[in-house]
């Protein structure tokens, strides 16, 4: 997972964002994932199951 965050940092550096905006994105990427919040964003049961499966399968 660490290599994914490092790759994202490189991509974020290339975006036209302020340093504060880039720092915010990096902070969000480093936070532990709140699975319940992710599933609650789903608009229907199929999306909720898909989100849960992706997270638990390591995607």
C-alpha cells in the first residue's frame, strides 16, 4: 500500500493545486479507511456490496 501512496504523491505534485490542497490530499490518503462511511456513500445495495468487496479484496 505504501508504494501506491508514493505513486499518488508523484501524480498529486503534477496537479495545479496549492501546497495546502496537496497536503490535504496526502493526509487523506494516509488516513485509515473508514469502511462503514464508504459503504454508506453507496446509492444502492449493489454499490455497497461492490465497495465492500473492493476494499476487502485489497483493491
